[in-house]
């Protein structure tokens, strides 16, 4: 699943790629992105780095897969599992849930006011 941030990055990179192909300087591309996106644009150094990378022969605007834990553990399977565990034992603790499905508290968020 592609996040909203990933979609923005892909669009930025595509824009930078096309402008770089047209031989527009990175500082001008950055100004254009600033004008279009205001606060939501990449930094000048990021634009310069991507433009330099895109000028190389192995340029690609997509992110490569990264190692490490998945971005989110909020899957329909985990939700169903936790829901069934809570219905079975209403006194179950967050720590017990974490240990049962082998996730850490930094992998999810929950609202304790609910």
C-alpha cells in the first residue's frame, strides 16, 4: 500500500525528472515547487540531490524496497485478532496483546480515551 507521503514524493520526483530532462536548473525547479506547493515541497537540497541522481544513467523516480519492519501493523487480520482477544478477556492488557501478536507499542497507536 502506498501512503499519502509516498504519493507526494513520487509526484515531486516525476516533476523534478521532467524539468531536469528539459535542462531546468535545480534551483529553478525548487522555486517552482515552492510556488506550487508552498510548505509541502521538498527542500532545496533534496531537489538538487534528486536532479543530480536523475541526470545519471541509472535514474529511477520510484523508491526502492527497504529492509526493516513494515510501515504499519494495522492490518485487518491484526484488528480482527485483537478484537476477538478483547471480547474473550475484557481485562487483557496492552502488554499482553503486544506479546500475543508479537508487535511492539511503537508499531501502532491507540486512543486510550475510547
